[in-house]
C-alpha cells in the first residue's frame, strides 16, 4: 500500500458511523457504512490495541474524569444543549476533579500580561502556580546555530532563544500536577510537550495576527482575506526541499 493509500480521512466524513447518536440499546450502524478511508475499517487492530490502554486503572480514571468534565461544559435548557464555561474554567474544574492543586504555566514572553492575569485567576481559585517564561535561561540563539539573518531584532542583537525544554524541565522539577501551555510558538510547543513529564494541556496557542485565535484565519479562508490559504492549483511535488527532522531521542 502506498503511503497515501494508508491515510485515514475522517475530515471528509460526516461521522455518522462513529457517532450515530443512537439510543443506548439501539444497534449501531454497521462499520461498512463508513467510507473506505475510515480508521475503523482500515486499522481495526490499532483501535483494539489503543483501547487496551484504558484498562490501566489510573488512565481509565483520568479519561473518565475528562469525559465527566466535558459533559459539565454543557447544559440542557428547554431541550436545547447549550455551552456553559470558557476553557480556563474547564481547566480549573478538571484539575480540581483530578485532585491537582499545583499548576505549572509555561508561557511565551509575548503573553506576559496574560500570564500574570491567568496566574492570579488560578491562585484566587485556590491553586498554587509555578510559572516559567519561554526566555528562561537567557540562552543565546547562537547556541542552537541561529545566525544574524534569522534573528528578529537584527544580526547584532543578543536574542535569547525560546527554551521550551528548560520550561518543561523546570515544571518537571517542581513536580507540578498539571502543566498548562500558554502561547508557545509552533515547534517550541512540540519540544515542550516532548520533554514535559507531567500531564499537560493547552490554554491558548500563539497566533500573532489573530489575537491567538488560529481558527479566525480558517473561518476567513473562503473570503478574500485569507482565501490564499486554499490553493486552487494542483500542488507541485516535492513540496519541500527541507530535510525531514527526526526528534526521536535515544533513551
Ligand atoms: S471514524 Fe470513520 S465514521 Fe467516524 S469520522 Fe472517521 S471515517 Fe467517519
């Protein structure tokens, strides 16, 4: 099978087979009603294996509480399902359910003001908060091979690098119960997640031009404003001349 043929394509499906909204005792639609690119048809064994992880008691409990929290983010009024709370309250309620009292906030320097407000909110709700800014360690960008032309403030500037690995290690060291990402850059967030050893979640991702709301560009992708996102010509191959980077680390 070619790499492309192995791809699952839930994004092009309505999801009627995996989420059929049947009653608890009603039969589910047969799997072959799903499109041929459905993971339930292509990767039955992966799904079976993946589900075994929930047999671990602590993982099952974490998953159970996440679903309890999910349901508590809605309410039914006059037969209508309505949303209830913003993500920051969802995080606090979930942390509380898990018995987590010490939160770690890994934030981007550009969201320092937000980090302060968020910390105050968490603290006023009874949590202890360890916060770490991305520039911690003030390690020069030169140490990872950045040269002048790739600096933001010009080649002569001393620019400390964003340091997601140290952010993660600091929160690991302080043994926080739950690490929370706030506005880390693309790639920096990847490294943070890779090196963070405690449970972690995201309060907000960085999007410099949309007030940190990346979906704004998606919502405008059929308008002249961000229509450029959806290419009309067939993509040329190869799409990249860059070498593939593997961040697997030998243990
Ligand atoms: S799991 Fe299958 S049925 Fe569900 S959205 Fe994906 S392709 Fe569709």
